[in-house]
C-alpha cells in the first residue's frame, strides 16, 4: 500500500496536498508507518523523501520537495474565519450542512467507533475516510480558500502554507521601495520605545435598554489614518529633520514629511485594488488585501519589526481616539446621544421612536454630514485631503448595553440588539462565547427576544428551571474549555477543566487508551455533585443547582436588571426576601 501510494503520487504529480490537521496528525502517523515498514516516504518530486521538523509549542512542519501542504484549519484561520470548534465535523456542519459518515452517538466516542470498524467492517471504515476527504474538498471549494492563499502569496511573497508572517509581508512590500530610494533599513531592536503606545479607544458605555440605535463605522480607520496623515517609518525620519511647513504633526513629538513617504502610497494602491476586487465580486482578493492593510498598524507597534517606533503606532491610535471622540461630540451637538464607541465606530441613540425609513434617513444624513465635516476640518487644520470615510452600518430597532456583572457601570465590547432586518446580534455576551453551556445560550437568545418584543417571560424561565431539575436539559449542560498548558503544569488554583482532564487521564489509563489532554487541547465536562467530570466518564449525578445559579441566573439578570427584576426573586420569592 505504501509503495503503491508513492507510485500514484509520482504519476498524478499534484502541486498542492490538502487535509484537515494534516501535518499535526496525518503526516506524523504516515512518517512513523513508513519508517517502521522500511519504505521511503517518497512523496516529493523526483521521489525525494518527506521531511518533518519540530517547531515551538509542539508544532510540526513538513517539507515536501516541489509540493505544498495546505492544512484547512490553518488556512481558514489565516483568512480570519472563526468557529466555536475547528473540528472537521463542526466546520463542515456549519459551512456545508453535512458532516462525517458516522452517527451522533459514535461521534461522541469516535476513537472506539473507528477501532470497531477496523476490526469488523473495513469497507465501512474506507467509506468513512473517503467522506472525510470529500468534506475537506467541499470546504475548500465552498470557501475558495486556496484562491485566497494564492492571492495572499501574490501580494506578500508568502508560500501558500505560511502561517502568520505579517512582518515579513510588510517588509516584502516596503523594503524594495526603501532601498530603491537610497535608504538603509534599521536593525531589529533599534526602534524608539520610550513609552508604550495606547490601543484603540473604547468609550465608557451608557447601560440600558434602548429603541432605535444607529451604528456608524469608519471604513478601515487605521489604514485611512495612515493615508491621510502620511504616517510612515521613512517619513518620520525625514519629518523630524525638516521644516514645519513640510511636515504633519503626529503625537509624542512625531512629525511626518508631507511628500517623502512610502506606506500611504502602498495603502492607496492596495485600497484601489480592493475596490476593484469588490466590484468584480472577487472575495478572495478583497479579503487578502483587507487583512494585509489592517495588519500594518500592529506591525509598526511590534518590537518584532525592524521599523518599530512607538511614535508610529501612537500617531495612529491616538489620532483614532481623537477622531472617535470628536465625532461623538459632533453627533451630540446635532441633538442625538452617543451611548458607546469602540475603536472605529459610534453607537447613536435617536431618543425618539423612528420608523425604519426615518431611522435609515437619519443614518444616511449623519454619514454624509460627518464625511463633509472631516473633509472640511482636515483641510482647514492640516491642509490635508481626507481619506477618512464613515458609513451608516446598522440600525438596531431594540438594543441592550449591559452593565459589568455585579456593578452599575456600563460594560465594554458587550451588547445585543435586533436589527431592522430582524437579526438578533450578540457581541461578547454568553450566547456567542464558547465557554458557556448551550443551556445558557438558548435561554439568553429566547429571553432577550421575549423582552425586546415585550412578551411575558416569567413562565418561560420557571419552566426552564423545572426542566433542568428534571434532567430534561442534561444534553445542554456540557462546558467546553481549552487547556492551554500541560496538565502537570497546573499546581495552584486548579480550574474545573483541569480537574476534569485529570479524571479523564485516569479513565484513559484504566482502559489502556492514549489521553488527548496531556499536552493541552479542548475538553468537554459537566459539573456533578462530586465536582467537574469529563463527558467520557460521568460517575455522579449532575449538580443542577450549580447550573441554575451559574448559567441561568447571570444570563437572566443581565437583562432583568433593567426591568428592576431579579432572577432569584422570580424562582424563589420567599428565599430572596430573607437573602437581602
């Protein structure tokens, strides 16, 4: 079989090999099997052997002469896809609506199911493996991820399988221009670091339940600031040595030359290419350019980049602070109320009820007037053309800005609302967090919809508590959390997921199976009356009161607070009276 595979690969001669966790698992196993059988792992062109090498954090790299291996997980992450889980089953179900050729019960214990098929039904195992291959092919086709990687390679010089590499991409674009102009780049570690540049501006929120909230968002704010204010490593060096009329003031003493710069022109070219790609509906090119442009700020603020200078990053972020704050002031002068702002967007409460058409009209009016305001202001104050552009992004018919749990202060980067298209959106709340149970997510989604639509909710919550106590919701009580270190590195303050993982270790040891948690990974567990236990080996009754107190209560109180209600009062009025 191994010899036939070598022969087939040489005949078919593919440029790209794809898979799912293909380097971390498949190639590691194949290398061992080829070695044990004494057969050359000759998958490279010219029958050259595959070479595996170890990287940091247990990462494995694979070199195949004349070919590239593209791992679906790494590729989707590079394109900023986000999933609760990157398992093939979860991603294929999410993107394609279909999954592995195995039933739900077998998926929970896949290793055992595969072992049984190997012993009893090898044809079924072959079909299972072929289905996995088809799912990977379909995901690549559905997302056009290979096209994205090709476009990224064209723009940055990266190989298709390169993970990360934003600094290298920047240097690929910037260094040739610098050298052709007669400049020498600085050495790594020579950057100005007398202070730490701040991050993006996040406004203190005004918690509450609102009707008619508009979101206005600056389009690619940081790249726009770089273009407008000519922020550039070489421009900073030239600006500090030039007369004031030739420069634009940055922050912390930074000055940027009006004419001598490269980065603003690089972004302008990329911007133009992206607009063309969007018009041509070329999503792969558009996404590749967007990711590259948005990486420039972080690169200039990273000490891993030879062009690092705190004044560069600061002149981007602090200008962003100024733009968001002054935008909010201007909006409030028009008679509206800004209840939140975050990096590149503002949330505007219209104060009075508006129809959908009226709200949209206000949003478009604010968009047009703000763009004119910034064009006029930058021309007057700096004698600059304005590349800033704000857009009316969304209208929330109903909107919640929560408090920090246990406080009356407004939270940040957390909110929920129903848009004018009837889409319920959660940001940073339990419904979109992977470390909360499915129970809490379902309750939060249903409860918020009920309250936003002014429907009675009390019986729903009481019934959910009843069903939890009756065991009807056991399938929704599983926690899923990540183990970021080796299990033996947790000594003090051992969290629940580690306690569960250690119990799983004992279970696997007793059954002569290899633990999947020893070096990290994700674990699913439940809270029982004896503490956390892994789903593989639940030995004790579930602690239903834990789920009522820790999963239902906090989710319910997050919105009941604004109705002057308490979850505890609802489920047990008598106990709540004595607990005060």
